[in-house]
C-alpha cells in the first residue's frame, strides 16, 4: 500500500512529530511504500536544522534526517507555512535578503500542491496534528 | 476522481491553523472534488460580521465566499454543534447545510481523503 504522512505539529511541543516518525518507520517495516512526508503549519518547525536538544534527549531533527537519508523518503516543507515562521532554506534566505537560513537540503521546500498530490497518489494519507 | 473532505475544527482567531486549513481547501479545489465539514468551534470561521481589526488577525471568512467559484459547493456542519453555540445558519457568510450526527458519519465514510485541521 502507498502511504503519505502529513505533520501539523512542531517538535517537542506536541506528540505529532515523534508519532509521525514512528508511524513512518512502521510503514516501511510493514513492506509498504512511503511516498512523502509533508510538513505543514507548525509542522514546518521539524525542519529546523539548528535544533540543539540536550544530549540525553531525543534529537527529532536528526531522527528525521537519518530516516530520510536511510530510506530515501522525501521530506517536504510547505513554503507558505515555512516563510511565515522564518523557516528558510538557502535560496529563500537569499531571495528575502536574510543572513541566515534554517532549512538544509534534507528538507525540500515546496508548495501545498504536494499535500494534495500526496492525497491523490497515496492509498492512505495519515495526518499527525498537534 | 478522488473525493477530499476538509474538516475545520479550529476557531478562526487565536491560532492560524484554520486559515492554513482554508489555504489547503483552495489548493485542493484545483485538483480534486472537495467538500468542507465544519466541526465544533470551526463553525465560527464562517460567522458573519467579524471585526478583527483589534485582534491583529485577518477576517478570512470572505475567502469562504469565494469557495463556490473554485468548485467547492458543499459545506456541512452538524446541527448539534450549531445548536450548542446558539448559531443561526442565517448569520453565516456562506450557505451551510446542517446535518445529523449520522449524516456526519456517512460523510466521513463517503470520502477518499480526509484532512483535518
């Protein structure tokens, strides 16, 4: 079965991110396909590459990054939600003349159409809301 | 074509998720058949005569009026949720169909993709 996941909650502020990550892992363990993880609303904060949680605590950013690299799963951040919250990749930072950027290429910046496309292309679109 | 049901549960102000949900409905309408279900405080998103100047937030209820132009024809709300809030359907900015709880279940079951905000 083809799955996609939508995450609406930020890291640490709700269970959404970790539950989504565990579900994503279970999808692949169950021999299903994971088309895309789409981060929307406060979910875009999961792409913040500057997270520095205490060393003995779960590092959500690193976990998403490792998951994506290991399984070649696309992590997509909604550009409208991201800009509003200061989550910019290098290109957007340059476009808006900002000195810093928060997103790395592990997260792709794209439009809301990717969420709708995930719904159209997948057998199941599972949302993790805050 | 797949049928999308967008569920809006958030009140319109105090958080931006409702507005971002509406953005998703607009995007969805370009690619799929879309229906809207307003649950609980989500019904306040289409309440008329909102004055948001003092709130520092946008009155996006007007965008709901544009949904029909995007092919989103049907907006539902459980009659019980309207009743509990003392909201008269006449005071909403768009035509909303009040339905029974059983009809809500049928609505959820008859759509392929459900996105809940």
